[in-house]
């Protein structure tokens, strides 16, 4: 059961392109690894399956689910309890938890895909690299969704490897009348993934291995070089936190986009583990 609520970003009451925030019933699931696929040298796709996916709902392209990893030493899996106030943990050590964007979901087959960007040596990456069919993990959420209208003239989607699942989902839901511009940062051409949309699509790949700029400036420089067509534009940005912040600063301060039309998130932070930042004015 979901309860839709209009988001409260101080948008004009008559803004037809205002996003909505939808809350979902909090549920925790135990799922089984069904398949592990190396999509690119630095992207691993894991398909999870189980009857507990019944009722799974993810209407927002940048939704997040929380993955609960089994204990590395014992293999034991611990999950919290869902209450009206959120997660409640029994006594004992909490498991490693990380946020991921839900990928392809097959409600009939009860499967769900998650993509893992393989760039750090953290526990989630270590788990993904050893994952094999039959292993169990826990999944929570999504707790809520950000529903962004598709009626903008231009959809600017900017991100690194961690943002590719959300970018692919957004492109899939855009109508043919829309125009989408993607700026995606990956290591090299070997890490490109297919991106398709009914919308008019323009994709720009940025390669870290080229070493043309500091790591936190690559995306911002690529966006600065873009020609943005006229019309109502919405920008969605997700990458390493400093990089996402730099892109937002350029779009708002130098390009003049309205702050409410730029959603920027740090999906990870260099030197930190398990972080998720929201960049606003």
C-alpha cells in the first residue's frame, strides 16, 4: 500500500512539472542469488529471486533499496523488523548495509536485478565478486519514490557508473516527444553499456582513464562543454559526491537553471563507506 504526497520543495502551487514523493510500506525480504553476470570490466549484474518479491514495487527511476549482506565469517543473515517508525534492530551486531538502484524487475518470475560498480574494495564489492547462485541476501524497501514528470523538453542525465541503472530506467520511461542528453563517466570505452529510449537521445561518454582533469571535475567539464537546447530542462545528477556537487554548481550558477530543476546526489564519497549525499542550495 502506498500513500502519495506532494513533495515540499517550495515549488509554485501551479507547477505542472513538480515532482511527487510517494511513500511505500516498509518490507524486508530474504532473496536468493539466481545469476551473476559480468556486464563490463567494472560492472557486475546480480539477479536475485524469491517468492518474497511478491508485492515489490518501485515506481521511481532513482529508487533505492537497501541490501543487507550476510556475515562474512559465518554466513548468517540478520534483518531488522519493520515498524511504523522504520527499522528496529534486535540486539547484536548489525550487518553491512548498502543502497542500490533496483534494476529490471520481473513480477511474474519474481526476480530483481542489481548492478554493482566494481571500483572500491569495500564489503559490498567483495560480496558481489564472490556471489554465486544459491547464496542469500536481505533486501529492504524502497521506502519511498521520487516521481519526476516526463513532460520536460530536455532531460539532462549526468552520472558515473553508480548512476547507470537509474539513467537506464529514466530513459526507458521517457516519451518519444522528449529529448534526453546523457553524460556518463566510466573508466574506458570497454565500460560503455547500451542505453536506449523512445526519446531523442544524445549520449556523451567521459573516460576516467584519459586523465584529462581532476577526478571530481571530469563530469562538470563535460557538462560545461554541452550545448543545451532551448526549452524547459530538468537535470538529474548522481555520482561521487564532490563531482555531483560541482555539476550542480555549474548548472545553477553558470547555466542559470532553476535550483528546483536540478536534483543532485552523491551516491558515494571518495574515502568514505556507505554514504549518500543530497546537494541543495
